[in-house]
C-alpha cells in the first residue's frame, strides 16, 4: 500500500562532473527495470540539482534537496527557498538531519519552520529523527524520538499522509558501519507510526512512509526491509557509488509478520 522509498543522500559530495558520471552509470544499470513498487530518489548537493534535473528528465528517478528555508524569498543569506527548489524539479526535502542538528545547531523550532515551509510550497518533507548513543544507553530513545516528532511537526497540522516521510536515523548508526538491527529499527519505527496516529489519525499514519537510515548497505538491506514498518531507506555512504546504490534500490522486498 505504501510505495517503498530509496533515498541516496550524497551529503557534501560530488562535483558536476562526478554527478554526471554517477547518473550515467546508474541510469545505464536501471535500463528498463520495472520499479513500480518503489521510488528512487537522489539528494545531491544544491550545486548539482539543476544538472541532475536535466539528466533525470523522462526517467523514474526523482530529486530531493538536503535542506530548505521556509520563506519564498528574502534576506536569508545562505538559504535556498522551496520555490527555487521546485524550479529544478525537486520533490522532496531532507530536514532535521542529525548533521544539521549536531554540527550546525539547528533547533527543533528551526526544523519545525522548515518542515511547514516546504510543505506549504508543495514539497514533501523527509523529517529525520533519532537518538544519540548516550540517549540510547540511558534508555531515552523513545522519549527523544517522540519529542522530536511532536516539536518538529507542530506547525504541520493538516496532512494526508502520502505527503510526509519520516526517517529514523539513530545518530550512532550514521557513518559508523554499525546499523541498527532490524529489531531495533522496527521497535522505534512502529512507535513512530503509533505517535503519528496520535498526532494526526490512524488513517493518516498508515500512509506516512517511515524510512530507516544509518549504515545501510547492499548486505543488510533485505533483512531491514522485511520489517513491516520499514518502508524504505535513507542511505549515505553506500549511495555514493552508483553500483552499490543500485544494488540497494533493486533489492528483493519480502515483508515479514509484525513482531
Ligand atoms: P550512512 O549511510 O553513511 O550511515 O549515512 C546515513 C545518513 O545519514 C543518511 O542520511
């Protein structure tokens, strides 16, 4: 019922030349592959978006941005507006990524404004939430995730469900080679869906896609995707090589029973 979502977050990687080379390889591999049950999304740096939009025209791949402002225009040095992103065919925006929160000090208030802002202009927010290792060790995982959800979604009151994506990215799993086990991810992701049904409704929560992110590889993707509340993945390091990301994107999906 929910269309699977495979998102490659390139972070601060790839020049224009590298973008062109990567997409050439990826599209070549994709060929006539049927990907009807899933969406594949690339989130390159801002500077590569216009080129990527041109290269991805008439292909099933879609584009995400890695951040966005809440205003259409104005004195916001260093920011990019949702309207500018729409001009280069962007459909999704990653927001509240742990690197934005922890390296650049973005607060839940700022993230909440971004989430509502991009939504208002017709883009789909991919809101990232997740606990640090200290928070997990202190048994605070669910508390932290609930707080982030409630605060970051507070301005987003009326949604349909298909128009929001949540990514559970435990900070300790990002770029470390230590992924959350499918059990750990499912535990938090089923909790996220429960909270979404409290914040919105059961009907809406059923339609929101919840991704897992943190050291996803071609080796662990199939185990992770068995979980009923893992609707896709947000991939960093392993999305930087076209062949690797392709393997992830075409993986077999066999859903298991709810735990
Ligand atoms: P890695 O896949 O490199 O762990 O990064 C995850 C991530 O932060 C995706 O947004």
